[in-house]
């Protein structure tokens, strides 16, 4: 199973902080919520209840700061010295304050060298910055009141490794070189008011340079596959605010001055020191298996040892962040009635795919073995976890419907072993969803966790020959066509995939030995209405993987997604494969080239207009197409002459006819198929492949 690649941070081989901030600014537009107090933040995130809070506030020690360290810190702030000089005295202030609080509470033993201040262990990023004259709290008063908040910090520009950052709220790019960009991007919104059915207007909060720096640190934390959310601390001079990041939104608390109100800093330090791994944002379903009680053990996939009579009740929840995947399990409450929890053993050293963005689907893909009703293990499966907006139909449901409707093509769709949806509020109880005092703007897109396990398949570039490549490609083209219901067997079977990419065409070698194409990743798919169109929904996203998206869909205001857009994606996949797939007959080590081709570089550009223009030149201008062909691999020469070039000419004819119709105001022109030019039948005729005959039962 594969997932879309993200443009912003992962599509670029290396990005400066400036690049990352630009991507993050667009991704997080309209996602920053700030109607939360420090009090409620600590309660919902770190579990600091009212009784404990009141007890802490009654302490004398919580109101006192180390005078020597405080004086040193104040001098650094007043003289605007290097920010790095702030770390030492602030660390001393924090450690001394926490130690004194714990001592007064009687929680500190004789050994005072090992305080439970788990900054590094829980990966809570803290950004420190010397205050500038304009750096003042946005609002004065009690930071524990449920009103508005403060601002974060930044650091000097530096080059960072690949990350995934949307170029619109949800647009994404791929880490794979030659990195591919995907966009499930929302329309851009500036710092204006969001209207809605409500009479109240919500201001769209945006983040400044300093705040974006903290977001970069949060991005790094969320790149850990086992994290549901993360928190951060922003310190500008003496002003502190707390931050929370999950896949749907960002929250900041009201700021306070820790010199004037040291007790608030004390509350934060105490809450963090007592936070569990799950309160730090790690997946609460992560478990480990304790050492076996006796020698009667056996090996399971991945090398871990388990008792022969495997008992899932022996799995224990993690209490420290995992350093490796060894002996690591995901145990999910079953969504199937009267079924035991779903248990997955993680295989290998790392996730197969890590989402690199901050806001968005957050897709993580693992190689796993799955416990089969507590009886044995299903090996070589893929586990996909993704945070989908609530209006989306779960991918597993779509695949189930499609496999039932056209049984002749079920071998070309993923074989689902487990599928479930976990509500972020009711099942997972993410802290943000429990903050009832938080004001949610109209059209806010909540995300829930979708879980899917399927058989593991090979990548398209891992086939053994060009002929196998062509077979897999045709299988997937035909599979999508039948899914669309062009034969009208089942109206409810009509679906548009909407994210065709190289990562979604897989190869399967069943026991028969003949390769089959698997059309994968249906999480962005949409069912069509009775007219064959995608019905309107609450989703504000454009979807797709940038190098493979049709030109129309890259417009600022894209039209509805049509089947001809899927056909155009097939052409771009062929070109991409011919550029990067090092396929040799009977070579089991076929790989994809990593170095980007100059003529295709702008197919994955961070500027959508540039991508569209470059593709348009390829389609409409023969000399530009020839420049591309000269960079393609010789093994694909026949594919270029027999498939790619004839298809390019088909799209050029369609482009020219639609332009003429538009210029002439031809009301009778069929833009959906470009007057019959862009259809499945024409596509197959041009590549000289006869569609297979499939018997479909009458409706």
C-alpha cells in the first residue's frame, strides 16, 4: 500500500527555513485557534486538574524564582544578547523552581539530581528568543481566563532535511526523489474574517516568523510515526505561551509574564513533569510484550519472541518513547462486534512511509503482521493510518463496495484485512476535541483516524520486465474504468479515484505467477451521482499528486474532477515511469532513479502555476515533448512511440478543440469528453489494446 506524497517540504530535496516557513504559513492558514486559557490547556493536555492546581497555587515555593539566574536572564534580555545565552539561566530557573515545588509537596526524595522534567524524553519543543520592543503580550490580564492569547518565536535561517509541508492548507509533497508533490490543498485564505451561517465572524489568525519557527520544531516532532499530537513552549523575553498541534488545528494559550507570575511557570513545569507518554501526544495504542515467563516461546515475524499461546492481555502500554520497532505492537479496540482487539506487530526498522506535513492526512504506513483472532499471524501486510476529514468515506468501505460490485476485478483492488474509523473526539479523545471552551470557526474540518490493513504489494517499478509494467498499467486503467460504471451495471459502483500517481499502481504476484495490477489508495476517492458527477461536499480540498495531476485541476479555481482528468493522469504516469524506472528483464533488483530529470523538474514545482504551464507546453508543443523524450530511458522506447506520443497527440487535439469551442462560444460542445475525444474507448484504441470482456450481472 502506498500513500500520496506531499509537496511543500518533502517535494524539495532540501529546504531552507525560509522555504519551510512559506509552506507552513499556507498550510496553517485558518487553522490557528486561540480561545483557550493556560488553565484549561494544562487540564486537557497534561491532566492537571483543579484540585492539584489549587494545591500548587497555595505553595510558597511556586511564587519564587532563583534570584541569581533571574538576574542573569534579565541582563541578557535587557542587553539583547545572543539568544543562546538565555538557555542556561532559564534552565536553572526552571529546574530550581520545579525542585522547590516538589520538595514542598514532599514528592522529592533524597536524590535531587534526577528531576522528572522530561523535556527531551517527551519531545516538547521549546523556543527561546530575546524580546524585541514590539514583543508584548497581545492582551493583558489573567492568563487563566478563557480569552485570547500570545505569540511565538523563531531562530536563524538554516538548511534542514526533507520535511513535508503543504503549499495550501493540505497540499503536499513527496520525500521520494525525484520527489512527487500531492495536493489535497484547500483554497488559500488570508488574514480575513471567515463567514458562515453563524452571525459571529471569526478572524483567521496567522503566524509570524517567530511562531513559524516553533511550528518547524513541531513539524519535526510530528514526523515521528507514533505521534498523534505535540505541544510546544514559546518564550519571548519573559513572555510565555503554550502551543498544541494535531493534524486538524493549532492551539495557543494566552501569554503571561513569568517574572510577574512565576506560579504559572511552576504549574507548567509540574504538569509536564507528571505527564504520561500519551499526554505528551504519543499513540496510546502502542504496546510492548513483556519477557516470556518460560522457555516455551516461538518466533513471530520481525524476530520478536512471544509465548506460543499468545495472550493479547499481556501486552503492556508503553511508558517511554520507542527507540526502535523491535517488540512494538499496535493494539486497537475492534470496531467489529464481538471481535477481540486488532493487534499488529510492527516489522522492520522504520515506517514504510511517513507524512511530512503538520496539518493534513498525516498518513503513516507500516509493514506489519496481524494477529488473526488470537489464533495465528497473517504475515506481509501493510497497516495504513491516516487522519481524514470527516466528510470522507473510509477507504476500506469504498474498496469493499467496489470488490462486491465487480467481482471480476476484485483481484485488481487491495485485499482488505481490517478497516476501522476512530473518532478523534469520542474514541481517541484528543485534547483539542475535549476543550469545550474553544471557539471553533465555521467550516472547520475535523479529522478522524482511519485504519486500514491490506496485503503488501510491490511498487510499479519493481516489476520484472517492460511487458509486466504494461500489463500492470493496463490492469489499473481497466479497473478504474469499470469502477466508473461505464457499462452501467451498478450506478452505486461509479467512483473517481482522484489521486492517480506512480505510488498507487501496484504489482501483485499471486501463486499463479502471473503479475496483476492493483489500483491502490482510494482514500481520496469520490462516488459519482446519477449524472456521473462528483456531488458537492463540505471538503475544501483539491486532491491529487502534483506531477500526475491534469492541467485543469492545477488552475487557481479548478473545475469539478472528471474522468478525462483521470485519463490525463495516466499519460503523466507513463512519462514519469519512462524517466525513472530502471526496469531490466528478469532483474529482481529493479529500482527507480533518484536524480531528477531537468525537463521534468517543473512537473513537481512548488508553484502550481509553473507545473500547469510546463505540462501544457509538453502537451501542445512537439519540440518541448521531444526534449522530454530525449531524457527518457531507452528501455521505454517502444512505450514512448506506441503509447506516450500517440496519447500526447490525443490530448493536444482535445486541447485545441476545447479552446476553439470556448473562443467561438459553441454551446453544443461537450467539455466533459472534449466532444468524445477523451474517453476510455479512445484511450485504449490509441494504445492499441482491446479491453477485456467482463460479464456483469444485470442490475
